[in-house]
C-alpha cells in the first residue's frame, strides 16, 4: 500500500467537500468570509496590519461559483491571512545559549511539522507569533509547521501565515499540505524558491466553519490510521530483514538443513585441496562433520589492475570498479575501459563463477559473476576463484552474514579497506560439499518468499 498516495487522496477528498457530508444548518462560508474581510479592514484601518501591495481586493461575486459544494465559497488566501516574510540576521545578532527569543533559519528547523530550536536572538525584526503557520520558501520548499512556541524571529528562508480568524488555521494547513507539490513546481530561480505572490494568490475552497472542524477531525482520524499502517509496514520490513539475517546465521552454523552422515566430511575435502592446510573445528559452534579454514585455503584470490593514465600499453578492455559491484548483482550503467597487456589478463580477468569482493568503498560487498563472457577488474576488487569442493554461492552468503555482523567492514577486519592479506586470513566454516549445496538451495527457497512480502508492502 502506497501510504503517501493514500494521504494525498484523503486531502484531495477533504478540500473538495467529499470527506464529510455537508449540513444545511451550517452557517455558509460566505458569511464567515465577510466577517474575516471586515475584521481585516478594521485591522488595516487601525494600522495593526498593512494591505499587501501585490494583492488585489476581489469582487463580491467570484466566491459563489458553481463548482463548490453548497455552503462553500472560493477565496484567495490573501483575503484571510497576512503574510510575514523573514529576514536573515548577522552572526553577531544571534546566539546558541538561549538568550532572547528563538531564531528559526529554515528547513533544518522543521521536522515532521514540528519546530526545532537551536538559536536565539535579542535583536528580532521579523517576528512570528504563536498560532502562525510557518512555511519554508527557499532551498527546501514547502515544509510546514505551526508556531506552537511563541514569539520567534524567522529568517528569509521562511514566511509566516498569520490568520485573521485563527479558527480556520487547521483547515488551511491541510489545504496547503494538499497542494504543496504544485507549489513547489512554481519556484522561479536557479536556487529553489517561491515568492509571496504564489502563497497570497492561492485560491482556497472554504467550507463553513463547522464543516471545517468536521473535516479536520476526519483527516486526523484517517491520518492516525495511516500512521498505524506505516508503523506496521516498518515493523514488518524490519522483521523481514531480521529474518534474512537469522536464516544466514543458521545457515553458516549448520542449523538450517539437517546433516547427512553419508556426506564426505569436510576434513577429507580440505586434505584434497591443501594437504598442508591446518584443519581445525570448534565443535561448540559447528557440526561434527564441519571444519574451519582460512579463505586463502578455499579460494585463489587476487586484485585487478590499478588505473595509470601514464601507462597506455596494451589493448583497451572493459573493466569493473567497485561502483559496478553490488550485493548479488552488477550495475553496467557505466563501464569504463583501460589498457591491459597480455601478461596482465590472466590475473585481471573474471570468468563465470568467480566471486568478486569489494576491497574499498562498501567493504566486503560481493557478487558472483554469472555471465558467459569474461571481463577485467580494477585493483579495488578481489577475484575469488574456488578450489575443488568449494561451492561459491555458499561463501557468498557467508560473506553477506559476516558483513551484517561487522566481521568484515566493521570495527575488525577491513575498517578502511580489505587487503589481500586480511582477506586471506579470514576464517570460514567448511561444511561437506553436498551440504553446502543443500544450504544454498534452502536459502534460495526462503529468501524469495520474504522478498515477495517486501514487494507487496512497497506496492
């Protein structure tokens, strides 16, 4: 379920009079609007507010158009608010030790419709009052938050909507939320920004005051439900991630599939690979037929060629960088070329079945090359080529588990990189060859089921 679209649909229904039923007993919005206009004229005449020079007073007829529900009317936002633009202060005019009133500079001070305070000033100029609605108008456009703090100074990245009739503020907040994407498209410069006229000239469909309150209550009821759905999605997504981690943990400790006494023990496999290898097993952590070996005993491994713009000898060939290697996949959107000499190709060429491991960047990120054509690699990628009796897909999953547990790329091995020497010495569990295959088969039965659930959540 796309909860973002669901929220947008709720707001769309709300501002078109389709979220709650109309009540013919409600005082018409036209009466409310005339009261607001009269109050605004009074405040102007008393010098308490100024008439906007960019706003033209609308006629008495355009409010009663036929495309609004009964009892509603249309009005420009300029008729029912005054708009305060912010002004930046010099560094000498603000402080971080709570002296004066809060100083709000922009989008970084608004999170989830809530104001964050980290600066203060004793020399305020453009002061927003409690109950005003703040909107970011430069840089990150369209973040909204009610001023629930009290008097605060706003910088030029903000504007403050000040309501002639405070009772309409919540409804107008949701009106702006509904059209914020459209407002963002109206920015008019290289640096994103909207000017005052864009806000003041917004045409609002205004319901009766009583209906506004019903609409706001219904929006908030629905949004609470959507919050619950989102939290459930987040919890389930976390559970899926944890389940995958648990599957891998069971897999590399011999607890995902049953052992088979008829399998050739891993000790025999290791003797064939390297008769001189040190063969050990920790029976507290692994089944009796498993053993432990260094990665270098299971794979031949090396890194590729370093790019050297001064050395142009050889034939140009495609090569992979760490930006091409992702977990279990490759990104070929940008494939670079460099010259390789004939005597470099054996060391630097990847063949089908090789396991590639990132030496830098996202240390340990790995993928198996499954393609029928060969390609070269750069020096920040390890090429692991399995020896007899080593099933590469099993060790891909071991690396993925090690990465999740910070055994590689964490505080231990490979904090800043994963050298060939460090890679060689990493200890890997070694199950019987037949069991390696059974483990991979079981992982690849379970993971697609979890992926399917995850994709359903994102639909």
